[in-house]
């Protein structure tokens, strides 16, 4: 059962920040202090000659005191052997890195990460990707490869060994920002193993790999700083994507888009897609760099969509069968604007005007949160909704999501 949602505005938790896809040519996307000392409480500092004299006075006192002490001491300093490290042999590096170290993860994952360049008729883009099959299928973002759709662009992939290969656009989905390309004329490529993103924990260490600002094979590390972040990012032309994001403080910059976020066993747990930036910094938002707020698409979701794109060329998501009001007055939850006839929502007795405030054990704070949470479930899965009726009364409803 397909579901239509009304056009939705930017996700703007803060008017002074913005979301932007992390390609090197991506524009600013829909928006997301240390206390300063009191100048009056600080002693005024003198500048110019007075300051120079003060420093010189302190220096002379220190030198004079030291000299006086040595002159009055009867101890004779013991001679020291002359040392010159320039003439010493270099020290060998440590032995092989232990399992679970960033070094070990990077060595295992880098061969399966590629840099992607796309030259379209009107635009160009750079990003990253993960090799997911030995015959050349690569998982990346829609916004990295969209200009190559319908054979309107040329894709070049650079492998970790430096070799460059042409690639073919397979399919992509603007709503989820997931896409697939295939490297031409290759075989026996190294691949990434998928990890279970449902098992991720806040505080867990992760590693991001990609080509930020065109610098291929760049490795950064950090932690999972939050889970289940509904993040909406503009895709141009009035379209936008919505992810149930993994938030990480691993440095992600323009060009990291489509690259892998992996756990400390080197398993793909997310696809780096969006960064939060305090300002655009210039045309296209390319001046906005990492501030420790990056977002990745969970690997379980990306794997499902990628398989659909390869097999049928399009992606479908589990649906409740409701339209939600993005301009609702409710302080929490998703307000139902309409219930589609014959949908799972209608069969469960949901009604227009009611507000969904929880899906299973997950609080629902907005329309985007409901959409992201629903997409993250499985086709045909039964979920439990907590609903506030138009009379203010709470009730619990079980809904079986659409099966196709």
C-alpha cells in the first residue's frame, strides 16, 4: 500500500544551523556556548612599550635569581654525555595493530571503499561509495549520482589502489537518498560485510571512511552519539529525503557522502549522508565543515532499499496509510490529516485529527519522526501505536503495516 505525504518543510530544530548533504558540491540543507568571562571582572592589560618592559623585568628577575643560586653553590654539575638524535638510528614502529583498533579497521575496510566522480550536463558531484558485490555493485547516495540518471552523466570510480574505472548508473531513490551504481568490467573486488544496525548503541565506537573534499581514503573515528534522529535534507527541485539517522561525531565533510560508517569489526553499519553545519559559508554550502554532527543511513535500511533498486529499479516502504499534518499545532506527536480508505490505519480504526505519540517503545515527536520510524520497520510487521484522540483521551492501537 503506497502512501502519499504532503510536501514537508525543512527540519529546523535551530534557526542558526543547517543540514546539508555531505557531497563536495552539496548546498545548504534544511536547518537543525561556552560562557564568556565578564570583561569588567578582568584586570586591564597594558599594551605597547609598557607591556614589553613588564615582560623584560620578569625575565631579568628569573635570570638573576638563577645566576645567584649557582654562584653561591659549592656543588659541581656532573658532566653529561653529548646527545644528538639526528645521528641516532630510527626506532621501529609498534608491532601489528591489535584487533578492534582504528588502524586494523582501516586496513580491512579501505580496499572496499571507492571515490565517485559524476559529470552531468549541468552539474558535477563527488562522493564516496561501498563495494557490496565482487562484480562491482556500489552503494552510495542518490544525491551523489543523481546527475547521471537517464544516461545524462558520466560516472568515474577510483578504487583504493588508484585505478580508475567507468561505472553505470543502476537506480536511486530520492525519498531515501539511496542509490546504486555498477563498476564496468571488474571482477573479484573486495566487499564490505553488513552489520546489524539495530544492534548499535549510543557511545559505541565507529569509523567513517570516504573522500572528503576530494581527499580519497580518508579515515576518521568517533562514536555513535545518538540514534533514531529523523533528518530531512533537500535534494533540489523541491524534493527532499528523510532518514532515521545514526548521529555520529566522527568527522564527516563534503565528499564523505555515500561512504561507509563501520563498527570496530569493520562491518558496514551506516552510510554517511548528511552533516549539520552552523552556516553555509558560501554558495552551495561548501564552506560548512564538520562540527561533530554527522548523520548516516542505518545499514539495515540501506541494504533493503539497495536490493529493491537492483532487482526492480525502484524502492517501496512499509506504510501505515495515513497522511500527517506537518503544520499541526500539537506540541508533540504526528497529527493525522487523512486516513486512506482500505489502508492498515483505517482497518485499525485510526481517525483524522488524532495524534500518534508513540510507535512501539519509541516516542513520536513530529510528523517526520513517524514517517522515519514507520519506514524502519519491516513489511507486514505489526506495530503498537499510542494515540491521543480528539477528546484528549489516550488509547493503544495495533496496526499491521503494508506488506508491499
